[in-house]
C-alpha cells in the first residue's frame, strides 16, 4: 500500500480528472425554442466575415445569421465582396441618410426589433445587414411572436462587439472597408475524431501493458501483482508504491470530485485555470519522467547506475536528473505556448504520460470495487452533463470544459486534436476521466489474466479493450446525433467495459472469483496462482 502522501497525490489527480465528457470546442447554435414561422425559419449558422481595409485583408470575423432573411452561400465568392457603410442613424431603425444601395449596411443593436432594422436596410437598397452586438456573445436574432408576415430577402448577420469596434475604427479614419459574407458547411464527420479515438484506446492499452514494456527480460514477477500473497503486498508493490482503491474511497471520490467541479463552475477565472495549469504541468513532468526513465532503464540496465549527491535530495541518478530537466523544459515550453496552434501536441503528450503513470500506481483489487467506482462515476457523469441544467440552467460539466469566464484560458485536463478538415476549425476532445476510470478496470483485467495464466481469447483484457473502443464509438455517435452537444462518455463506456466483464464472468462461472479477488484466503486460491 502506498504511503499517505502518495495516496493524497493520487486522490488529487483523480479529483483534477473529474472532467469526464466527450465533445467539441464549438457551440451548436441552432435550437427549437425560438419563434418560427414560414417567413422566419432559418437555421442559425455561423458566418465568416472576411474584411479588407484599403485592399489589405484583415482578420476574419465570426458572426451568426438571423432566423429570417436570405441564407448565405457556403463558398467564398470574391464577386460578392461589397463595401461596408454605417447606417445613419447608427441604430438603423429609420431610413438612413447614408447611401446603402449595393453595400453592406452596419448598425448597432438596440432601439427597435431586428426585423425592423432589416426592413429599413432593405428598403435603402442594402445588399446585406450586419448588426453589431453590445456584448461579445453572438445573440440569436429572431422574429417577435406576434410579428406579421416578413418579406426580407437580404442576409442579416450579427457580429460581436469587438469585431464591430474594429470595423468602426477603420471607417471612422476614412478607410475603405470591404466585406465578404459566407457560411461554410461543417463536414458530417471530421477525420480528427478517428485519430482521437485511436489516441484514447492506444493510451488505455499502453497503460495496461506498460509493465510488459518496461519489465526486465529475466523476470516475469511483476505480472503477478494481483496474485494474492500472505503478506498482502508483493515485492513489486512495495517498490512501486501501488495504491489499492477501496469501495469507500470510490464513493468519497465522487463527492470530492463533485465539490471540485462546482467550485470550478462558480469561481472559474484565469487565475483558477492557471492553478490547474501549474498542477497539470507538475503531474505531467512526473508522469513523463517516470515513463522515459522506466523505458530507458528496461533497455539499458547500467544507464541509471551513475549518481550524484545533491543537497536536500541525497544521491540522485544522473539519468533521472537529466530526464527531469528535459521534462520540465518541455512542460514549461508548452505552458508558455499553450495558445499556439501546435500546443495540443504538448498537452496530449503530458496528459498521456500522466495517465500511464497514474494507472501504474492506482489499481482496482477486484470487480466489487470496480462496480462501486464505475457506477458512481456513471451517475456522476450523467448528473453533471444532463441533470445539472435543471438546477444551474446549463450543463456544469460542459461549461467548465468550455472555460466560461476563464479569460480565454482552457482547462488542460483534456486530450484534444484539431479538426483538420473542418473550415471552422476547433477541436475534438475527451476528458482524462473517460480514459482513467475504464483504464483502471482494463488494467485489472490484464493483471488478472496474467496471474491466472489466461490466453488472449479466454481472458478478459482483449474483450474489455474492444468494449472500450465500441463504447467510445457510441459516444461520438451520440455526439453526432445530438448535433455536437457534449456527451457524458461514461454513459456509454461503463456498460461497454464493466458490463462486458460481468457478463463474461457470469458465462464462464468466474464472476464470484472476480468479485472477491484478493480478499479470499490464500489456501482457497492456491490453485489459481501461477
């Protein structure tokens, strides 16, 4: 059993990994709640607003089209690039003294209905209307419930306040501003989700087989970690400080994780995210260090023998010290460049190494504890994604994952990969908890198979890996069917992993052994030991 400081560290890691969902970094805009009519039934689509200032192309703005008016083309056509001009008055509620004919009219939000602004702009000959919001959010422009039949044939788009301010600054200085509006279609499935699936399954398999990769060739003892011993702890356990999770600890975790998630939700800010980033970097450095050192030591037994005496630390391996320095440099580089387009690579490397290390230390002793832990995590995930909107008016899990009120910072406890073929960009992502919790069970299955000399087909490890892959597939299928709304991945992963091992154990007549494994008297299990 691990020491108390070690146990607390693992418990903290699992609390940080309370984020457990699969989703994308984009926001689905369309809904069925706003009023619709035959003349007011457009879907809400994101709109790209390309702009040129005196012929020089500027930063593309993102807006959203109105429920009414014409829909925009999905492909950029330079022939549709038009000059922009502000309405006069700026609110666009009355006929403009500025020439709007053949141009894109700009107006600010307020003082009259959106439909009234559109009708005034259309009557003035404007080719399109851009409404500038008074906030950074993209407000959904809808028709009034008692509105009459509309005959608006021009596109109407809202852009955020910052985008409007930038255009206003250019126009106020006498520069010519030209705009091109179009709304690219998102692919039904972006191939990045396939790579994310492979990354998640690969991490789980790699973590389960890590002892196989790093085992000295002359011994096979480490594969018998779960084989019951009279002392209760194997030799390898004492060296690696293995932490057995208890049923009580599993319940306490859910309570602590829920508390941590609520604190994140209410006190989300840039400094809070920075605390998480620092903790993530510390854990990532330790995980990366352990992975690299164990791999090198397994291949080169003499590499770690040279050591140096350091104040406060005593004798330290030179190999360990060099690797620690390189890992720290890697984590610092990632933290300093975390907003760069390539930062997802560093985040995924640190996260994968951290999860592999955690799954070498924390373990499930039997299916009884696995059932308690995964069932609690199952309820936890569903509650904070689907039920929490009833209490908090939005999904707490998804709000935290998006980083609302975080000043542009993002939660680092996610595997993410960019949407390569999506014109809107963004990321597909999965929470670390969706790999760790099923990973504990898959790792148990691998050790159980080794301890009981089971073959690939007659064991449980292969079937749980397949079940995890299928569950993750269903997760992303649900994500697609629900138009991109974040999914509680454990809703699909728990039945496809815990359900598989319970059903297989029942069919094979081994469920009782799996359920109480490690708690029975040594004499009663002597025949099961290798």
